[in-house]
C-alpha cells in the first residue's frame, strides 16, 4: 500500500512538471527543474525511510503482540495447573483427615476392647473362724473373712459387701454347712432388697445340714450385695464349707 502511494505521488509530480514545461521558456524550465527535483527526491527518500521504519515498527508490534499472547496463554496454562495442584492437594488433605479419623476410631475401638478384656470381676470367700456364727437376736450381715480370690476388688473383706464395679450380668452363689439341731436362714440382699434365700429348720435327728442357692443378676454400677444371716439362725464358721462367690458374666456399656 505504501508503494502505491509513493508511485501515485511520483506520477502526480511528473504530470505537474510536464505541464509547467510546456508554458515556461527553456532557460527557466532548466532552473526550476534543478530547484524542484532535488526537494522532491529528498522528500521521497525521507518518506521511504519513514515508510520502512513504520513497517519495521508494525512488524515488531505484531511480534510483541504475538509474544504477549503466548505469555498470556502460558500464564493461563500455569494458573490452570496451579488450580489442579490445589485441588489435588485439597483432595489429599481430605483423604488424610479421613485416614486419621479412621485411625483414631480404630484406636478407640482397640482401647475399648482392651478395657473390656481387663474388666474381670471374680471373687470367692469363706466365713472363716471355728465353731459356729450365730444365732443372734437380730439379722446380721455375714462377713466372709477368708478371701479365696478377689479379682477386680469388688468384695470388701471388712464389711462382707460386694459392690458392682461395672454394669452387667453377674452370677452369685452361696453355700453353708450347719448343725442339724439349729435353724439356718440365709438371704442374698441387693440394696436392702431380698433376692434369693436358703433355709433349714432344726431337727433332733439330723447331725448336720448343707444347703445353698444361686442366681444371675443384672446389676448397675454401684449396686451392693451381701448375705443376711437372719435372727435365731446359725452357720458353721470355717474356711471351707460356708462360702459366698460372684462372677461377672458379661459387661454392659456404660
């Protein structure tokens, strides 16, 4: 386009000069030509240089725009990759938290199982002493002073009371030996309430009596159980025949 403009200007200038040459004497035409052509040539040179500079600038501008677009494209690609990385990082953090949560749950379950495994309650004790315990004028709590086993420390050797350390199903047994000439009456008590009992009346022909009872009980933590020796009854006091025992069969969650 620039070349067309330059060519048009050259043709236009030539026509003007040719028209002027027809009407002007030869001497004047020579002088005018000498004064006009150098200015026109200089102008054309300058115009051509400016046109070339403009072309170079336009090329550089296009190259700059191309590089700018490439940079913007690379920037967008980088931003996309960054977002993808952030998304993957968040997913990894979420999976890590889930894994930590499952790990903590597993550890808690293991600790709970271990706790249940460690909760063992077993006790057995005998009345101890010699001769007989009783008869008394009132009901008495029979204290079994010879402890055979007391896993879980639920039985008190000083008071004769069993205190449930955990809620669950417990199995209780009690046995006695006594002289036949005396009455026997034993009751398993739970928090001041009778649960099960065993009795035997006195006879003149029976030298010794043996008896007992057993029961499964669902207890809450803190329930207290003990044996009542009722008034006007007795049992043999030794370390072998008159016993009181309990066992935790199954623990319940608190």
